[in-house]
C-alpha cells in the first residue's frame, strides 16, 4: 500500500476533518473517494473553472465586442480568424 502526503494549512485541515467527520468518515477515506471518483470519471470529478467577478467578466465581454466582432456570424473559418487578428 502506498502513502500520499499533502501539505495544507492547519485551518484547512481542521475544517476538512470536521466536515468529513460529520459525513461519517475520516479525511483519508475522503481522499481515497476523491481518487476513485477521479479514476472512474477519467478526470477530475467536478468541473474546473476560472472564476472571474461578474463585473470584470461583463466589462471584458463588452470591451471585446467594441474592438472586434468575434461573435459572427462568419461565412468561413478564414473570416473568423481574420476577425480575431484585426487590431
């Protein structure tokens, strides 16, 4: 049997231990469950996203729309690429 060591801050460890204990398991069992779920799904068992504050995202989208037409419709892939390369 192999051993995996992970370093986390004390507060995270205490909070995770309390959470998993309330679910009737220890942290080692929860980690084993995560690993098995990862193998079962052949990836992470949850979506991984970049979280951007809504206001920043809205501003970035509006800025992009003002500068370039990246949303089409385009008649060809070449036209779409040309729109992305416009300055």
